[in-house]
C-alpha cells in the first residue's frame, strides 16, 4: 500500500515545507533497507515501511518514559496509536479509490443514461416511420383498388361501346343490304341507272 504526501501530512499534522525538510534530511535512513520512499513526477510515494521509519524518527511508537509502571503501557499505546494511524491511512486511501471508482461509475451511468435517451428517441422515430409506412402502404392499396375499379369500369364501358358499334355496323350493313334489294326509283328505271 502506497501513501501520498497529503496522507502523511494529515497523519503527522505537519505543513508541507516541514515535511519535505524531514524527508530530505532522513531519506537515506528511510531508504536504508530498500526504496520505501520514492519520488515520481514531483510526487512522493511512501510504503508501510517508510511510514514505520518516519514514525520512529518523529518519536511515535517509542517509549518516552523509561521508568515506572506506566512505561510499558505507554509504549503499547503509542504502538497501537501508530498502527491505528496506519490503518486509518489505508482506509482513507481505500475510500479515496472507492470515491474515484464511484465518480467513474457515475460518469458511466450518465453516459449510459444519455445513450439510453438517444436510443429511446431513435425508437420513437422508428415507430413513427413504421406508422407512416403502414399508412403509405394502406393508401397505396386503396389507390390500387381504385385503379382496378376504374380499369374495370373502362373495360366495361369499352365493351359496351364495342357492342353499340357492333350493333351500329350490323344495322348499317343490313340497311345497305336492304337498300340494294329495294326497287329502283322511277327515274332510275327510266334512265337506266
């Protein structure tokens, strides 16, 4: 678990310049057994061992009273206080991570809600287009039925006209035939036409 400078400033109740001075002064002691305090992009990171060593440097967890019955109890309490502070720092770091995850989750939820709103709007548009398509298809069927009805009427009218024309020509033909059979007029008979 890594701790940031801000975490340790709270732990020790120090201002940043004093804390930087403490770290710079005791960096070799803190990192004596490994890289427990590292600086990355102007940001210090400290592991649990670094925090324990800084506690020792600051006198936290070390018995102050060497004589009397209370020295053991005081040492216990100071060590317990140090471990509680370390636990508190861990919990704060975990909470910070949880808040970041929650913020990211909220951002994703907002994006999801926005996407859902867009999808809902598109679905409404699709439904409107489907409705318009159904109306158009219905209108097309009605027009087709009207065309077929009109075509039937035209066919019927043309059939009737054809029958009338046929009757006309039949009558005319029979009239012409009758006319040929009629006796010639008196003048035609006289003059020979």
